C-alpha cells in the first residue's frame, strides 16, 4: 500500500511505552458474558446442525415426509432464538467500552494542566468519545475463539465429520492466519490514522461551534466551511486508507475461503468416486457443517488485524496512562495557618521559555494587593502559581511559614476563591452554578450571598428564578450577570484567599460599579490578589505590584508608585482619559 506521509507522521508522533493491556487494568471484563454468548451461539448452530440430514433430504427435493421438514423449521426457529440471546456477549462489549470510557474520563480529570496544554483540550474530547470504541474488539475475538474451539470439537467428534475434509479447512485456516498477520500492520496504521484524524476533526468542530457567534459576526461562514472541509477531507483520506486495508483483509479471506471450498468439493467428489464416502447425503451434511465452520474461520482469521487495529486506534488512549496524575492528597491535609502569601525566586514556563522569572512578592494577610502590567507580562501566570494550578514551578511559595510543596494540593486550593474575567459557568441552574464546588449550603446562606452579589434582580427577572438554566457556558446570562454568579459562588465558598483576574473588565460602567461593590463585599477581611486593568480598581489597594515582561518591576502603595513608577503614572493617566 502506498505510503502516506501524514500517516507516517501520525504514527511516529504517537509513541507509547505502555502495552495495550494497560487499558484493561482494573476494569471488570465481560468474560462470563462473552463465554456464555459464544456457548449460546454454538448451541444455536448445533441445534440447526442436528438437522443436517433433513436439510440434505430437502436439498435433493425429497418432500415426501412432511414431519422432518416441520422439525427442521422448528429447530431453525429455536436455533435462531439462541443466536439472538447470544446478544448478551455484545452487551458485555458495550459495557466494557463504557467502563473504559469512565476510566479514561476519571484519568483525564486528574491530569495536570500541562497535559491539556500539550494535547489541546478539544483533542482530549476524542480520548473519551471515539477512542474507546476500539477497546472491546479483542473481547469480540475472545468470543470467536471460544466459538471456534467449540465448533472444532463438534466437527472433529461429530457423526457427520469427515476428518480428511475437516483437515483441508484447518490447513486453509492456518494459511489465512499467517496472511492476516502480514496484513495486520496496515490495519494498525489505518486505525491510528483514522483515530487521530477523527480527533482533529472533533477538536476543530468543538472550537468552531463554541465560537459560532463570532464566526457569523465576522462573515466567516465560507472560510470556516473551507477549513472544516479540509479536516473532513483528511478524515476521508484516513477512512479511505482504512477501507483499503480492511478490504485487503476481507479479500484475502474470501479468496482463501473460495479455494478451500473448491478443494473440499473436489476432494469430496474424489472420495465419492473412489468409494470412501458412500452417500452424497453425508457430503451435503458435511458441507452444512463446513459452511458454519468457515464463517467462524473467517471471523477468527481477523484476529491479527483486529488486534492491530485496537492497538493502532488506542495508542493515544494508552499514552494517557503514561501521564502522571496530579496527586491531590500528597502532603499535609491541612493548612494550619492563615498568613501572608510569599513568593521567593519563583520561575515558571509553560514551555521551555520562562513566562515569569525570579518573582519575589509578599501578599500581606487581610490586605488587597493589585497586580498591574502590560498584556503578556505574567499577571495571570502569577495567580495560577499562587493557586497552584501549575504546581511545578521553581522557587518557593509559602503561606505564613508553610511551604506550599508540603501541603496537599486539595488543602491548598480549598483555601482559595477565584473569580476571573471568564466566569466559568456550566450548563445548569443558577443555583447549581452558585453552589459549584461547595458543600450543600443552607437556604439562608444562599440568600445571603445572592443579596451581597447583587443577584436578586437577576434571579427575579429570569423564568424559574434560581432554577433558571444558564445555558452552555452560561451564555443565556449577560456578561455582567455571569460575573455576579461567579462572585456569589466565591462568596459561598468563603475562602481565606481571593484571587481575582480582571473580574470587572469589559463591563459597562454601571454594572462595573455594582460588581465592584459586590467584590468589595467579597474581599472584606480576606487576603486578596487582584489583577486589574482599571485605575479605579487599584487605587483602593493596599499594595500594587507592577509586572513587566515576566518580572516584578516595582511594588508599593498607590501613592509611592505615583511618585516613582512611570508605568503606573501612564496607567493612571490612560484610565482617567
Ligand atoms: N497555557 C499557556 N501555554 C503557553 N504559553 C502561555 C499559556 N498561558 C500563557 N502563556 C504565555 O505566558 C506569558 C504570560 O501570560 P499571562 O497570561 O500570564 O499574561 P498576563 O499578564 O495575564 O496578560 P494579560 O494582561 O493579557 O491577561 C505570555 O507570553 C503567554 O503567551
Ligand atoms: Mg491575564
């Protein structure tokens, strides 16, 4: 098959040291259902096969006796009922896929942010949606193996068996298997290629549908249609490769089956001619068995290619298990103190390049610290480090005298409340969004934060009140309303430390003023770090930190900075305009 450069790139990219069995570790396998399903299948076939003599009579047009025909029909019905019940094996397979999905979902939820940065969050969708579809194929083969063994026994010990002919089939089967091993590498490549292109398409679609309003506003429908067509085209190329590989496997099988049957027929004719088989009926009966047997051979011969396909399609899935999970509970389970937050010589990069370097800062307990600086200067990054969203920085971050690395991530993050520019709402009711991540509050607690966050009007004006569904990403609420829900959420959590990232950016002045009041209520008595782009937000701060190009450029009170820091003065002047 023609080499495909994209394919080569994909297969090289996805390298995993872990074996396929990693996927099945600690997952309950449907072995009993598989076994039972295949026994039922064999039983069904056996019931029909017991009627081989009747079938042979019917085949030669002997309709004189109606009873054998009726018995044959009845046995067929019973046999097919057994086939149908053998669906329990298939239910086992889908159950296995669901279990693997849950395992992968659980794993991804616990992976560090770096994994998502590396893969792209939309790519990860496919790890949970389409990739696990490959996972049950080996169990399907297990079922076929059982079935095959059962059939072999039947053919070899059964009355109608003619060992010499059965031998032809078995030899043919072995040849098929060898050939299929040769073809397997194409199946593996095809599956890797298809899975990765499907993931790319899914990632593309997730991003575009999330930005559909912007696309329309930019009149970019045609451009995006073109972009999407390119992804669909690549997926098509992958599917084409896969189809060719699959057809090659199927063609090989059918061809071998044809040769086998021709050989068996010729051999049978020879046996009749030289008198070693006395009746044509015995031969017809054998062919009836043989036909079933061949079917199972055909399935079983897929073993190498299906296995290779599973390996290929599951590469990225297995690679997930090489990733180290964030251990949320490693370290002391409690942060004893509430004190100043201090960063000492902290450096961190999302890539090889540092986004922040040698950061030293002290965020005093119970005070408001504002961080300002140009876009990309590292303000959000510092907040993420303080919250330990990226725990692998260099340097030291402490609360009081307690070193962050000694405290469990769970305990540390539990002490922080976050409000960012993007309110991070989920599809669901306003109530669910306010209560996200906190234990079930009492009705009084809930009403108190609703009042403080200025949410009462919002709740009243939406149908269903607290039960109003905010839509995907909270889009059925306005930006300011979303912010207020996020503020109420942070209030309900009642954290010791507050981290606010441009929580009031892009709001109209009246809403901004209202939200600022809510924020002041939220910050009362807490240690707060607030990244701000507006002078009005920072002028009331106890301390201002100026960041520039990944470093701390200055730190002082608004008055001190007004005197000595050029950036702060221009910042204040620009905001006043
Ligand atoms: N997930 C990420 N992966 C790679 N680089 C990132 C990531 N997030 C931020 N960066 C880079 O880190 C640097 C600092 O970004 P950061 O978001 O901290 O800036 P900022 O000061 O908050 O800017 P802004 O005022 O625009 O919000 C930027 O150069 C940015 O490109
Ligand atoms: Mg930022």
